[in-house]
């Protein structure tokens, strides 16, 4: 094999590129933007005059492909989080606050402790979680779990919205089952919340690019691949406004773009085609988010609030129905929630609303059925991306795993 051409420097592309480079393979990385990271990046925000992440990203210690990736690029110590598996929540309507705590081992004795489990639940309720393991492709989260009362309202619903970025009445239960199987079901040691100490780029992107540079990879940034030249069932060239590359017969290609770009480049490829937005609001203010550094919010507009160095940052997932809300109105609503939850002043500080319109594909059964595998009809082309059939939802872990899979097939 000569070289591997990786198109797209998001998490999937960087995962594929770094795992190939670690094996001594020559990599050429093409990226349409002038920076890497795709939907998982940091940037200097002119409005607030500080560095922001495009969206708050929460990971779990059980995200094994992500942890392997961070080890590989020498960035394992850039993630932080509580030293115990704990998830604090505030109910903005009742004012109640509680912390869900798990024990580290696989036997879930935490459900026996009233002060550790979700308030209003009994140990028996958790037994019903086995329903998830039997989830069929058409089962919806709400239909399967919605009868579980406070366990659903206070834990499973917010967990589902966070993991699937899709409202539970239309979201498929199967990818939620996959998340639970790789975290809570393995015990607290696999369920520790983790997030970047500084920013997404500092953890996931900059160290990966440095790793690739050190391993001799070639970079073509600002290079949008607009077409593939194909001959005898092989990709023979990449073309675009700033790209004109001949693919040697021994070369391989990994296409790690978002699904809509992959479908443009490969006519006939079926990919997810319905998406959900995520909105993040960043306020120039501070809160004390305690040991965890974040809170789950119930009964408000946003679902999570993070304490950051220079801002308080909130996430609104499955937010298609909020895309048209005027930013000032939205910020005022969220600030009012934050005032209630954290006793903040009446005057709203400077803020920034970041809208990611196609943050993830909608995790409905119909969309899951459209996920392609990594192989394509072209002999030297593999697919990677959070939209491919990883079994996981559209997440960093899914994207990184898809990159690993594509690289392992080369
Ligand atoms: C606001 C927000 C919050 C999120 N929160 C979480 C979270 O809490 N936890 C979690 O695990 N996940 C979260 N996610 C999901 C996660 O960010 C994505 O699943 C992941 O980053 C997708 O990576 P990817 O490589 O598959 O795709 P992308 O990040 O989209 O990467 C594709 C890359 O291809 C490039 N590209 C596109 N077209 C071309 C072309 N023609 N030629 C060359 N390059 C091209 C793009 O510029 C991009 O860099 C969130 C996403 C968003 C947007």
C-alpha cells in the first residue's frame, strides 16, 4: 500500500488518520475548512472576547474508543471531571436538587441506597431497565421506558435527549441501549462524566494534528473535495476548487465527511437525511457547579449547564423547534432559569447563542435504517463518520469508533 487519503478532519477522520499513522502508514488529510475538528472544535469568539467550544460535549469514562484515541495522541490527561461517578440535578420547577451516585463496580448496589438513587424511585424500578437490552429496531424510548415514573422523568428522559439528540417520543431505544451497555451497565467506573479541561480543540484536535505532523502526515486544509474520479470500481482521483490529486492504484481513500457530503460524492449512497439541532448559550458569568462542574436541569429550557473558566454555558438538545426563536428571547428565558437555579442577578450579562443546525442525525428508527456500513461499492474506498452503522448514537465515541473501523479495514 502506498498512501491513505483521509477526507475530513473531524473526529472520524482524525481517528482513522492517527490510527493509520501509528501503524506507520503514510496519510494525506484533506479538510474543507482551514481548521480541524468539524462539529467538535473550539474557536475565538469575537462577541464575548474569549475562547468557546462550538458546543458543550460530555463524555463518559466508558467511551473506550475515545480514551484509546486520547492515549494515542498523548492527550489523555486533558479531560477532567469528578473523581466519582456522580451526576447532580436541579429541578427548576420544584427547586429540588439531588445527586445521582453510582458505585464503581459492576454490581449496582447504588440502587439500594435511597440517597444515591433518583429521588422517588425504588430499586425495583431499575430492574425494568432490562427492557432496554431487548429493544427492537422499531422500539421508541418513550414507549419502552415512559411508564417508569420518576426514573424516566428524572434520569432516562434527560439521558436519552443528551445521548440521542432526539425527542424520546420519536427516538429509537436501540442506540440508547448501546450507550447504557457501555456505561451504566458496566458500573460507575465506566460512567464517570468527562469533559475537556480547556476546550474541545485542545483535547481532541490540536494534539491529533501534532501527532500526525510528527508521523509525517501531509495536510491539505482549505481543500474541499468536490468530486471523485472513478475507474474500474476504484477511486482514481480527487477533485475540487483547491484539490487535484491522482490516487495511485495502491492508494486507499477514507471518506470521513458528514453524511450529506458523502451522498453528494457517492451518488446512490443511502445515508441519514433528517437532522436535529443543538443550541448552546454562553453567558459571561460564573456559577459554582460543585464537584461535578455541571448540572442536569429539569423543567427548564436547557438540559445541562456547565461551569467554564470564563462563561456559564448551557445546552439545548433536540432543538429544531427552537431554531427560529429570536436569540434575545431565548437568552432571556435561559437566564431566567439560571437565576432560579443558581441565584444569579436579574441583569443578563453579555451572551452568545451558537446554533448547530445539523448537529446530529435524528436518531429515529427510520433514520437508523439509513446508516451505511464502512464498505462501499468502490474497492479502495471506505466510509467513516458518526452517521455510519456503529450501533452508537451520533457522538464523539461513535465518530472515533467509525474511524478506527475504517482504518482497520485498510
Ligand atoms: C453542539 C454539539 C454538541 C454535541 N454534544 C456532544 C456530546 O455532548 N457528546 C458527544 O459525544 N457528542 C456530541 N456531539 C456530536 C459530535 O460532535 C459528533 O458526533 C462528531 O463530532 C462527529 O464527527 P465526524 O467526524 O463524524 O463529523 P464532522 O465533525 O462533521 O467532521 C466532518 C469533517 O469533514 C469536513 N468536510 C466536509 N465536507 C468536506 C469536503 N467536501 N472535503 C473535505 N472535507 C470536508 C468538515 O469540515 C468536517 O471537518 C455534539 C455535536 C454538536 C454539534
